C-alpha cells in the first residue's frame, strides 16, 4: 500500500514538472517543412494534449522529412488551440472526429481516427502518430517504408517479428484477459480474415504506417463484424478493439514489418535498462509515461534543439 502511494506521488510530480516544461514548445519557431502529397502524418489531437502533440509532430518531422500534416480534432480544440496549431504547423489540415462515420463499428475516438486514416490512405501513405511520441534521431526506416508503400507498426521487445497465426493463437490461450486483442488472438484461427493461414503483425496502433490503397471502409467493417460475432459485442465495443483491428488489417498488406526494437520502442514495454540515447523514437504510453523523468528530460532536450535550430 505504501509503495502504491509513493508511486502515485512520483507520477504526479513527474507530470507536474513535464507540464511546466512542455509549455515551452510554444516558444519555438513554426515547423519548417515542405508538403508532400504522397505522405500524410495524421494524429488525433485534443486540447489537453496540445503541447504534447506539438512536441511529437515537431520532433517527428525534424527527423523524417516532408509530408502533409493533419490533426484530427477530438472535439475539444478551442479556437485558440486551432490558431496555435496553424501558427506552429503552417498548412496543417484539420479534420473533425465528429464528422467521421464509423458505420457499424465501435464509435470511440480511436475508431474515428482509423476511419479517417482509411479515407486518407486512398490517395497517400499515412503515418499514424500518437501525441505522446518523441523522435530523437533520423527516421530512415520510416521514410523507406513510406516510399516502398510498406506497412509498419511499433511493438515491444517481446514481439520483434511477425508470427504465424497458429503460434499466436496457441500462445494467447495462456492469457486470462477479457481484452478485445487477447480474445481475438486466442480465436483468430476461426476468422475468415486469416483463412489463408497468414502471419500476424502484433504491434501498437500508436505509431503505424498505412500503405496507400491497401484498405477500404468495407474491409474494416467486414473485419469488425466478424470479430464482434466471434468474441461478443460487450468485449469488442470496449477500449482496445481499434488496435486489434489495426493489427489484423496491416497484417494482410504486402510485406508488413515490425520496427526494430529498441531503436523504436513503447517505453518500458518491457522494462529495459538500455540507453535511450540509442533510440530513434519512443512512444510514452500513458501507463508508463511518468514513472520516471525520461519523458520530461527528452522533451526538454527536444525543445532546446528546436530553439537553437
């Protein structure tokens, strides 16, 4: 009990310091980049995560190159927020989540993002960038995937390659969770989506690449309906189903890849005593974001670099 209380205090303190520091991203100059119609970097953005997003998109574009940038407004962005985005990311496109139709699929925010990405992918390669990401080195692997129209996902150190669905199903049977992803993976051999015995890409939807022309609304609806019938609506319409769908959708694209870990990593998944200096991009998932000062320290470094450029 004491340990839990102490951990909670540490996280609150780290978040307080991060919030104070991250605001300084607004003192950096507007992002210099050229729009490239062949690539779109899309993110769901809310008012509470605006500074995090500016850190994410500025550090990403600095290390990636040229692309179009789109923010999907989760509905909370104020007029002042939109003005801040337009100032810092000249030419940014704004889409509104409320206007995205998820059809018969779950309707929470990540599904809105997925359907918007599917729409964008009809004419461009799409990089899905969560707001809690920091890029720290040249992202050659990401650029190469975009140019080759090859899907990618970020994962953790336990899943460094795609796996056969038979292996995934047998492995997942040991998990007791009633989570959409775990339940789908236990039963995926029953999905017609994997009738050909395809391999499975197990990653995180927080940072992923969607090939141009690879997905359609009908495919997403078909997959969602089939999984929902298999595991039940109560589970499927809970948080986590969009990531499950993304894993399955990108698994069926030509030659998908898991990004090399730990160069690309979800922070502390699994806990790693390695040097973060060796990373190119880190995804600070909410459950581990403020366990220590790493996110704040890297944010401070990114802001200092942007101000000195």
